C-alpha cells in the first residue's frame, strides 16, 4: 500500500478504541470468520459528546455545500467532487489497498485528510474489516490538571484539531478472501473543508515524495541543512504552494534519517566501505575496532592511488579536523597535482591522537599504496613525529609552516607581536630560501637577543627542530619547496569545511566526503579541458615559450613563462669559464627588492634594484645544465638563469630530461576522474536513470521555454505521463 495514502505509515486507531498489536485478545470484536459485529467505536457517540468542538472550525472558507442539521442545530459540509471520484456503497476492489487509495484521491479532491482507523483480522491474521475515517474524527483527550503527576501537568498548548467528524468509509472482505467491498459511506463532515487555495496544506500533500527526499539528501551532502534546502526548492519550483512539504517536514525527515542510523552508524559505515572494497576495483579500506567500537579507519580508491603514483613525492597530512558527532579526527593525506592544486590521496578517521593511532594509520597507508613518500609534511605533534619515524623510515619529515605561523600569536607575548618590526623580520627570516644554515642561525640569534626572547620555551623548541621546518636545512631534498606555501593546509581546511558539519553521523560524513571528492576531481577535469582546448598569451617571441605552452598545464606554464620572460628582460651573461670540461657561465640578474636599502644609491622609497649572480654549469658531453639557485631541484622547473643560457645557445625547446612528468598535461585520465562510487547497495542503473531523467527534463525545459506552444504541449505531456 502506498504510504502516502494514510496519515501514518503504521496502522493505528484512536486511544479510546485502539487494538492490541497482535489482535489476539479483542473483547469488543468477534474473531469468527462468518460474521461481522459492529465496532464499539466512539464515532457515533462522539457526535453528541463533542458537540462543543463541532463548530470550532476556524474561519476557513470552503467550496463544499453547507447545510444545517435541524435536529442538532449543526452545520454539515458535503464535498463537491466529480461523481467519478465519489465512493459508492457496494463498490468492489481487487484489494484493500486499492479501496484505500480510491478514498485518498477522493479526500484530496474534497479537501480533507484521512486516517486508518479500526481493523479486524481473522485467526490467520488476514484483515477482514477496515474503517478509514476523516482525520478529524474523535475528540481530544481532556487535560488532567487535578493530578500530582508533574509529567501530566506539562501539556503542550496547541490548537484543537479533532471535532468528532463522522465522515468515512468501511470495507469488508468478500467471500473469495481477496477482494473487498465498500459497505458503508458517510459523506458529510462537521467542519469546513480545504478550498482550492489551501489544499497544498493538507497533510497528504505535505508528505515528502521521493524527489523531495532525494533533494534533501543531495543538499545534505553539500552541507546544506533541511531549512535551507526547503528555501532552495521553493525557489526552484516557483512558490511554497508547489512544494507540498513545509520546513517542519524537511527537518523531520532529516531527523528521522539520523534516528534510523542511530546506534548502527559505525556498522553501516563499515558495511558501506567493505562493500566498496568488494565491488570497486583497487579500492582499499582498513579499519580497527575494540570491544565493538570503531577506533580507526582508512580508505583510498583507484583515483587516489593513481594520484599518489604521479604526485606522491611529497605528502602532507593534517590531524586537526573534527568533522563528526563522535569527535573523531579526520585525517586527509594531501599532495600537489599537475595544476599545483591540492589533491586528496586518501583519508582516515581516528578516535584519538596518540602514537598508536597514528602508527596504525601510517601502516594502513603503506599497505594501501605499497611505498613511502619522499617527504612528509605534518604539524609539530610529538605522536605524529614518532609515528613517522617508525613507519616511514625512508621518508624525510618536516613541519608545516602554516601551523607554525598560526601558533605564533598564541605562543609569543602580545607586546612583542605588537611590534610590527619583529613579526616582519621573523617571517622574512624563516621564509628566506637564499640563505644557508649558518646565516639563518646568526640572524635568529640576533633577533632573539634584540627582543629578549633567548629563554622563550616555544621558540627554543622550534630552533632546536629548525632542520624540520626552515628551508635552509632541506635544500638538498628534491621538490622540497612544493609545500612551501602556507596555503596548502589552510586551503584543504577551507575546502573540506564546505562539505562537513560538526555533529554529522559517519554515514553523512562519508557521503559528504564523496561529494568533496567529486568536486575536487571535477575541478581537475575542468583544468585539463582548459589546458587542452585553449592557448595562453605569449610574452616573448622565443620558440621555447611556445614549446612550454604545449607541454605544461596552464598554471605551471605561467611559472615557466615568468622565468622565460625574466631571462629576457632581467638576466644577462657576465662571463664564461671552462672548469673540468664544463662551461661555467655567470648570469647576473637585476632583481627588484620591495624594501628600502639606505646604502644603495639606486634606492627609492619603495624598492631598490639588486644584482644577483648565479652560476650555470653546462656539460656538453652529457647535455646537462645545473644552476646554483637550485630552482629545478626544488620545484622541478627550469630557472630564468638556465633559460638565459638557452637563449644565448639558440636552444628552442626544453630538453626532455628537464620536463618532469608530474607537471605535464592529462596525467590522470578523465575516465578515472569521473568514476562514481557504488557500494553494492541499491540499483546503480536506477541511480544513473534518475540522474539522466533530471538532466533530460532540464534540457527539454531549456528547449521549449521560449516557444509558448511547445511549452504548453510539453507541460500537457508531463501531466499525462504523471497521471498514467
């Protein structure tokens, strides 16, 4: 039976004549198969007992006919509906469900709601008698104020809904035991009915259909709550009267879904992820439980593994997000893709942030990917530091500069930070890539002495661990400066916050995670498409710039283009000498420094020009180039000094050995990026048809919207299809 046919999906009657659920002990109803005793309901007596309620019907208008009961001096309303919809005594139905559905359609057209009332079953538990009544049947229970029970005194102040209405129908089973006959029909109501302008407020109209439930879930995955989802759908459908469900129904649906998940949340989550492991090729899922409680989990799909294969040279992970109702820590593993964007390589959740938790997580990561990253970037958590040392033995470990910068205001006294000179000099010092370790230590000591911070506990700890976060101490690590920018962790935090809601269940959390991955991967596809179908503006006439535009993604090309441009306008060759069979070429770069230097006669109030020398070593035998600035070593891109040498040598294309694969176009296929997860639950084909149907409808709407005749025909066909 359609759940929308009744006020509740469970069968119930009013308290005065409610039956036990098992129907084994019913005194007022005969349980024999061959006779049908009348129910001892209060429906008839309530017409007298509830006379004080019968005319308390508000100021609603109604298009139904109104008459006066001369005996009881009561107003009665007779619905005005087409004869074809009106119930007829003696009408036969193949099943009880079809009879109830008939009365439901009649009620909607008439302007009232229905409710399942009394039921009678035989010894085999088959229904043989059923009453369906107007939902305003019965009378409200009296409020007990003369009681010592404080719970009974707490009564919610609401409007009186029930009026003792006697309208309804009665069905009984036929001799074949399957079909039903309508043997009684009371047409008149003792209350006004909903008119055409108010019918959308009927409870049957306010019930959420499948499309609305689906819409709420989709909005929830995008971190949009039920109230906002209702506002959005009202705008999409053109008004509140076209939606049906109110904000209350939307919020109740979300609440009921969470209640359904309830204590089974962890089990449902594990089952969902295990099904993915079973049905999705190359999907990894590991979890750990203790005493039936979920402690840790880690997962990565095929796309994440391909991303790690291409961009896993440097990986950061951050254990600062708490994104669910259990306060479990969300730990995304992040790399940098060929568009210089953050890419998620896998993710885990932990119930604690101790050493055992992080060791388990890194072991699960290693089991899924099969190799360790070259460089791992984390915050300064001692537990993470210990876990990386024990599990990622081949990886170099450094601290995330963003977290250090974020902690500075909390660690250093306000009176020191209020001195703009200290903060500026501190950040200039820690970010300076061109100084060596000795110079850093000298300048650090000088800065601490000047501001009397030699004994500061946190700054002493950070200086002791300077080899884990100061650029001067990891100049030897290839690609080490990819994670230089402070925005990596910050951007990941901001990205996931768009989808996650603190207090979400694990099931909602994983759905939101999937939505986040869909967005991230779709952005990657868009950038791939842009790189493939558009051409950038060129800044120089050099053929090598054209070549670079063809091999690099657009964002990477901008960096290379800037180096080529600077090689033309700010660099020149000063000298060249032969050393051990290689040409050592001195390139002088005129660099504009955004800071006044009083000892420079070219200075002005905002900047000064500084000459910087770099040495490019060219080995002709091996066709190799090496620059003392180590730009290629740190970023995987050639520097302006080498491009200056290329220009002088007439080299028109970047040598293949200096084109790193990780920066090329189309490393990750579009097919892999648009893969959708299927966890084995539900029909995947049906889900695809749902999406196709919505997309096709929107396309058709766009086609006919400017042609009124086609538009009218389209709407007419949709109505016919809906009726059929």
